[in-house]
């Protein structure tokens, strides 16, 4: 018949009694150590209580200050900047649809303001910390690009901090356009490559892959151009850029 030791029964052998004593001793040491640690912690807290209250108080002040700044300063400023920028955007959109001197004049008004309203440059100066101020860099960059002021275009597009899938790629590609107009095709190619790879969609990706391919052909880089063109052919076959692949692919292959 099987036997078992009842819970709480006394150890029956010398070895078991020894093990029990050792276990009890170890447990006591652990609790003593915990007690000592807790005591030191309490002593430290009591000794530094003043500084703890100061630090906690400062953290609360900073948190409440930030919330107050966000609610009563930043949010109204964001709304004000958006309202101020409306007219400049109207000038810009109308300029995009126009041509010639009239279009240039509208871009200038978009930049500098008109009819008593701010332009993009005023928005940047007065509301630079807002989302509208950031977006004004984007519009100003393309306004300068479309009026052939390429270095100014690069400066503003570089200052634009965007995480939008479309606008961020267009800004980088716009810098490529500006460098190309400044007769710096190597720089232009770098920006076209970046614009094509930073996002993947059927609008910006094939657009800048094609520009990268054309620029690579101009630089005598036929193999690199073919790589971009084949990507359009294989991945973006239903886009307008795909219709131009055959022409430029023939040119790139003729260079190899």
C-alpha cells in the first residue's frame, strides 16, 4: 500500500530536519533583506521628501502648462493661420490653371499676398510653428518653381516637413525638377529616386520613376534607366507613364 507524508507532519529523519532548518533560515534571510531594503527606501524618501514634492510639482506644472498652451494658444493660432492662408491658396490654384504672365502674377500674389491678405511667405513668418505654416513652405516652393526661381524653390521644399503620402513625395520630386533646371542632373536623379521610393502608389511612384529614367538616359546611364522603366512596366502597367515606357526603354537599351 502506498504511503504519504501528511501535510504539516514533523520531519522523521535527521536529514529532513536539517533541510527544514536550512529552508527556514533562508526564508528568514530573504525577509530580513526585504525589510532592510524597505527601511532604506523609506529613510531615503523621508530624507528627500522636499525634493520629491518639488519634482512632482514641476512635472504637474509643465503638463498643465503644455495643455494650456495647446488649448488656448496653439489651437487658435492654427485656426487663424488656416483662415489667413485661404486667399493665397486661391491665387495658387488659379495660377496652376492659367498660363503666361497672368499665371506668374498670380503665383507672385500667392507668395506675397494681395487684397489685404497674407501670402505664403507671410504665413511662414507669422505662423511658422503651425501646420499651415509648414504647408506654406510646400506651396511657396512650387510657386517659386513655376516662376523659374529654382534655388528659392529648393529652399522652401526642403523646409517642408510632410508625412502625407502624396505631398511628401511631390515635394522631394519638386526639388529634383529644380536641380534639373539648374543643370545639375546628378542631383536631380538622386531626388527623383528618393521620391519614387519613399512611397509606393500609382500616382507619385511611376511619375518619378519615369523622370528618373529620362534623367538617367541624359546622363548616359542606360542600364539604370532600363531598371526604372521595367519597374513601371511590371508594377504600374495601368498608369499614364506606362504608355511612354516603350519609347524610353528603346533609348536606354540602345545605349548598352
